[in-house]
């Protein structure tokens, strides 16, 4: 089956292609704006996977006819181009014209569900949204008959590309993520406050906690029927935090540039990481239970690409019903996690039979 990947020479696109190849998907049509970058991308991939059937086509998501031609004869079209708020539904429309399934590493539900009869469109198939909504569902499925409370700490130290920075900042202004909000049997604004200089297990030094509630968290809270849900972005260093605080008063291009520069300063001399700590409380066959999960990943692009690739495989395997879906809600948690672990994006995944506070007893590390 032929898989088309738009934005294939970008960080996320290249990571998606590498993850697809590692999962045994070998027939790929790669596309992007820059043919020189495409040639370098092909050379790199063919060196590692010499038997893969790879082709490159120069394509711009702003060119609708070229995008439609790119999607033709593809079984699945995967969009990794961005910023996603600028791409909107252009790639999805190309998939519709080609009668192909559609997967978007980002994206929101701006599609008409009735047009996807017999095919599926899966959005939010990245790190966040995507993996950050899938992992709590996996934990709930493994350990609980009823979940009552959820606490999530999500942090990364990695380089912001201009596309990633633009999408991140867009989430702060389009209403998809509300700072300081939490779930209390429904969305509650200003339920929490920022916390500075916090010692948190598995994060280096003192960190800053920025509470938020986004659309993915709200859907998760409803699906799990949570009483209480709290989500925190964990900022480990000062430059990114300062850039975020200043972003609202700057033109978007300047804010993007400062966030990219700040991420490089914070990364200087440090290893990139993605860390997600989860704690669920609830019942298992009537007995109170608390379970926690410690996840460590290699980086933003690698995890986003791995999640997008796992979603494509799930579509190919017929595990997702026709229609429009968000990845975290449509993917089978156990099978998807097994596929993710076959990529190079996951460093460690540990289950703790108790609350996260137990990790404070460990003197050095937890993974």
C-alpha cells in the first residue's frame, strides 16, 4: 500500500518516515517544498533502508492542484506540514479527492464527517495532542474499572522549530488551551495557579508548573468520567519561560523567533528529553487504587513522528472505523503502545503501584 507523506523533509515528517519504515511500511511517496532537502532526505533514508520503495515529489500545501496530484493513488495521506493552523483542511481535501484515508500529526476537527464514509480521517496524531491523550487511556484500561482523578505533568527540553513554535503559540490564543483551568466535574476556569521552584520527580532541578486545560484533556475527562483532572506544563529552564511570558505582547513572527532562540539557549550543553508523569486514582472491582506512570522519550519530533506512524499502521490494519476521529480516542491503546515501543522514540515506560510522591524516596533518578 502506498503512503503519501506531506512535509516529509521537516523534523516531524522525517521522523514519521523513519518510524513508518521501522514498522515495516516500505512503499512511501515523500513530498515537501524544497527539492534539495528532499534529495538529502532520500539519500539518508535509502542508506538505512536500501530495500524501501521511496519516491520524492516537490509539493506545497498552498498549491491545491499539486497537492491533489500528490495524493492520487495513495492509500493513506499523512500530513506533517505546518503550522497546522495555516494548513487547515487543505491536505484533508486532497485526500478526499484521491479517495484516500487521512492522518494529520496535528490538526483540529474542521472536517465534514459525512464526507468520510468508507474512509477515515484521524487528527491530532502527534505528541500533544495525541500521545498525551492515549497514554492515560492505556493506564486506565490496564488498571481500573472506574477512574476518578487524574494528574498529569508534561515537560520537554528540545529545540523549537519555527513551525512547532508557531503552533504552540497559536494554542494560547485560539482558545484550545486555557491557562490555570482544571477539571472539576466540568471545566473550571482559574482553578489552579502557577507554581515556581518546585521539585518534581524525574525532572532536573527546580521547575515551574503552568496549569492548563486543553480540548484533548477535556475530551479525556469526559470519556473517563473524571471527578478531578489537573494538567501541568513543566518548564525546566528560564529562557523559554521568559519567552512565553513575553509572547503575548509581540507580533507573532517576533514571538516565534524568540521562542526558538530561547529553546536553543535552554538546550545548550543539555540533552533533549520528553517526560510525562501520570497519576490516576479510582477503583478496581470496588477497591480504591492509585497507579502512576513515568514516561521518558527522546524528543518532540521523534515522538510526534512515531505517533503519526503508529496511527497510519492502525488505519492500514483496519482498526479505526470510517469517519473523523481524534487519534487518542480512536487508536487501540495496547496495540498502539506496542508499536510505539518498536520505534526509537521511547526511552522508558515504567508503571508505579502507588502515587507519584513515592518517587521522592528515590535519591538518584527514576528511570
